[in-house]
C-alpha cells in the first residue's frame, strides 16, 4: 500500500470514529427531527431560499433594501423561536466546532513536520 492509499485508509477510519461520537449522533438526531417537523422544515427552507435570493441580488450589484433586511431578520427570529429549528442549529454548531478542532489538529500535525 503506497503512502496516499494509507492516508485515505486512515481518513476513512477517522470518519468512522467521528460517526461514533455523541456529538455526531446528536447532530444526526436533531437533523432527523427537524425534517420530521413540517413547520420547522418549512421555516428552514424559506430562510435558505430568502438568503439565496438576497445573495443573488448582492452579487448582481443590487443593494438590499431596508424591507429586504427586515424580512430576513423576521424570518431568522421565527426560526429561533421554533424549538426544533433552534435545537438543530445548536447541534449543527457543536458538530461544526468539533470538525474545526479536528481540522486544526491535522494542521498542527502538518506544521510539526514542516519545522
């Protein structure tokens, strides 16, 4: 097995280990529960759609109006008030922070060899 294949195998093992953590399991459970809740799912879909539309405006050089900004703010508040959306968002944030720590550890390992 060459060096690249060995690294790919180690990355698969890392992925399997990550999938066994409570952080990942909580993230997947919250994601599942979110998609089972029609109201929560619609809120998230509406928010994603609005953000996409507003990004398109900005990329096209169209300045967002006060109404655009207010609409986004109101929809974000509605999402935060929904218990399932909030729980899913918190679980996602914890998982993303965990993955950033793992990435940081990998970078630390690389830097230790570069010295």
